[in-house]
C-alpha cells in the first residue's frame, strides 16, 4: 500500500483512538488521588510515540514489559495488569487486573 | 474463504458460534487444553475434561460439518501445584492415542514462576518422550516478553525438540522475532482488547513475512471473537493482499504445521 492508501484506510480510526487517549488522560487528571505505576508506565510509553524512530508498537510494548530475566519464587495471582512494577506485578496483579480481561486463553 | 481455526476453546462457545464459523468457511477447529476460568479441584476434573475434548466436542463440531482436533496438557495457570500437575500429566499418555489429538498444549508460562517453569519442563519431557507436537501459550501483557524468553530457553536446551514442530502462540511485535529466529512457528492471537488486532497482525505479516506464522481467534469464555480469523482475512483483502497470500496464512500454513501430526487429516 502507498502511504496515501494507508492514510485513507486508517487515519480516521487512528484519530479516533488518539482522541480517546487524550480523553482518558483528561479523565484521570481531573480525578482526585495519586498516579500509580500504571499511569507512569503509560506516560513513559506515550513519550515513545513522538519522533521518527521505527517500530513504535514494539517500543511501546517493551516499555510496559517486565525487564527481569529470572523466574519469580511463586505465582500468587493469575492475572496481569498491563504494566510492570517490581513489587506489585508478581504479588497482587489481580487487584489491578480488569475482571474477565485476559486471564484466559 | 476456506480457513482453519488453529486455536479455539470451543467447550466455552455456543452452537451458534459453530454455525457462524462453518458459514464463514471454517474447515477444521483445533482446541488446546486450557484453564476453565477457575481451578479444578482434582486430577479427576482434568480426566473428565480430556474426555470432553476427545469424545464429546468432536461430535458437537461434526453436527456443523467441522472437524475437531485437540491438544492436551495442564495449563500454566494451574501449574503452581506441582503435585496436581504430576497427577494430570500421568493421565495424558492414555489419551494420546485418541484420533483427534494433535500434541501437547497449550503448555507454557503465566506469571513466570519457578513451579510453572518446572511443570513446563515436565510437559516438554512428555512431548519429547511421545514424539508429540508442542503448542505453547505465552504470558499476558507485562509478563509476555520475559515468559517468552524463559520458554524459548527451555525448548532450545532440549536437543530432542525440533523447532519446526513447536508453535509459540500469542506473539506480538516485541516477541515475534525472538520466536521466528529460533526456527519455531509463531501464532498471532486476534483479540478485541489485548494481544493483536487484525490491523496489527497484518502489520506483523508485512514486516516479518508469512513463513511459519498463523492467526487464530483463541476464542474462549472471555471477551473474544470466534470469527476473528475470517474478519482479518477481509482486512487483508482491503489492504490489497491477494487471495493466494491470504489463503496461505489462514489455511495452508496451519495445515502445513498441523499435518506433522499423523492425526491431522482433513476430510474432503
């Protein structure tokens, strides 16, 4: 596909998703309370979108990933919450996981 | 368009889903053993599940003209209890002779724990001992990269495992290259909210090529779409992919991998 064809096919969809992201940040920022590790990871991943570097999807996925290499001592939860935190992710991820979202398959 | 659904948990789906898949051109559906959404209380629960996969579900699929195949294992979400896993793994050999069994799967990791890794090694041993194909589940979200690396290490360290007889499922942009570089097959799972969307799956195909790669819906009891594969085929068509290229991904590639099992025989 040419760049023009890609834009014709996906621009409106991408624009819609970008506005959803902006609205999500507005919603979070007007809510009372503190950021947690997920929002910090989210902002770090968002910063990777700007610029001309290629493989942006891969870079965003890496920004959310557990960078460690050794198995954890014990699985005390089944779910994943979408962002890595050295204390929270292996211990109580279920607390942050959306019910019925991808504990399956 | 004719396609194979290489990963679907049909015991969790309705007869309407079977009908819609058949109408969309599905020729065969392959069902890996997985977590029921709750922990089974004993090995006897797994025995019943394996009977369901090898006896009952093929009959349900046949009512809609679909061939049904399955994979057997204890999944990683129930692998923290190693004693239970040992009891379940001991049950599997007697089911390997059932005519619709393709291999051991979906084994793998969930939270990347030591016990999960131990149970993964036990099931790789089972597959090697019985010369079975292997289908691997990779972890979710933030755990996927680390889990994929740990799984690949286990498989690469066993000289009996032939990489072309292994499929590593649920790859995304940050793991697909790791898998393909090991000579193993890669599965892309098409989900509405996690894993790959149709557009991203096609991006991966356009970036990494169409060798040793397939797409599946992995539809189950959660948010998922049993028609995700034909919908992605339609998206490929919109992007200008030719019918032969689409057919390779949704039919020829899964057939090529799966027919390494003597039990995978497609009817007319």
